[in-house]
C-alpha cells in the first residue's frame, strides 16, 4: 500500500472514530443491570413539541427493548408549568426533589420528594414546579413517548 493510500485510510478511520465519539450515546436497555445517580445525569434540552415551554431539561437513562418505553430524568425550573396533555401509554413517575402541583384527570395533588404517581394511558395531566427550587422527577413510560395536548 502506498503512503498516500495508507494516509487516506487512516484519515477515514480517524473521521469515523471522531463521528462515533460525537454521536449521542444510545441509552442502555432497561432490562440490563444498571445503577444511576441523578448527580451524574447529563442534562440537555429535549426535542419537544412547540406547546412545551422552554426550560425543561432531560437526561435519558434507559429504554425498554420490548416496548420502546424510555426511563429518564426530567428537571423543571421553579414555577415551570408543563401544560395539560395525555399519552398513549402509561407513565410511572417519582418526584426526586422540589415541590410540585400535579393535576391528574381533574384532581390536583401536592407532591413532595418521594411522591409516586401512576398516570394511566390517555389520562389528562399537567405539572407545575411550585416551590422556589427546581423539581426533578424520574419516570418510566409503558411505550414510546407521544404528546397529545388538551386545549
């Protein structure tokens, strides 16, 4: 192999390695052994519909290989309101920090750290981070995420 051909191959290999290093990591399977800590979360603004106000941050944890349902953290700034909506699959969530006002099918609940909620498929719900500090939740979805906003 000529020096030029070798250099071209090495350049191509370097470009592929660089591209793979820049690509976002696919979350692991929710069925594999996994231990995570919210202090190590890699927060980023998720790609959400325009009905969702800016300010929400997310950090994926895992994805169920059978259902496509993700597990992840969400972080809301103080006074943030996530508008009324519903999903095609159930959602299970725990408030990790902060205080929140959570409305589920017309009934409002006050959430403190450790509060657990089950949101059935198609149940209308919204959340307001009601304290002076941010709210962090961890949620698991029963299938792929979709949003249907209630007007």
